[in-house]
C-alpha cells in the first residue's frame, strides 16, 4: 500500500491520525495491498476550482473523490495500481464539524471515510444507496473510534 497525504491548506490537522485511519480502513475494507491512494487537503479556493472543473458545481465542497484504476494491470510485473485521489477541504470540515457538534478532526475523519467509500464505488444518489453507504460509513467510524481509543489503530 502506498499512501500519500499532502496538506496544501493553511489549516493544521492531525495528519498522522488521518494516515492511521486510512490504514485502518484499508484493512477493514480489505483493499488490495498493492493499491495506491493520495489524499490532498486543500483550501476553499482550490476546492472551489476542483468542484467547478470536475462536478460543474459552483462554490467549494467538503470532499471530492477521483477514482483512477479499476484494479491491477495483469501485464504489469510490479503489480501496483492507483485506487484514486481524495481532496478534502479542512476549512469546510471545521464549519461542518462545528455545526454537527463535533471536532474538525472528527469531520475530517468522516470525510476521509466518505471519500474512500466513493473510490470503492459506493454512492448515495438513490435512497437505497444512501442507506447502504451511510450505514457502512457509520459502522467504520464507530469501529475506528473503538480501535483508536484502545490504541489498536
């Protein structure tokens, strides 16, 4: 597993904890260990640019997922492949966390989980999809909280 996290925002976040969460999710969701994932934390200006460019929607958003490969290339002797990229806006996360009554870090963890589920093909456009994705998201975050409190992350 290759996991990169770049903070291009001006916001300080608990980057090691986000990386531990990503590793936890990787194991819990049984993601191929040779896949690569990039996480980029961006400011509102950059998130707005990405939102307009890729979703054709105005204004910033909290998280965007960019799936890359469908799986490893059988002709690649190295075997690596790119799961995708996740862009998260910590400023939006802080505002959403405050509105929801939890910390900005907790919101970042929710958004990372949400973004990763999108990379794995989950969606929430239809009511059934919404129930499935948000149910799995809640289950994963509850397991993460338990594991991290026990020091098993």
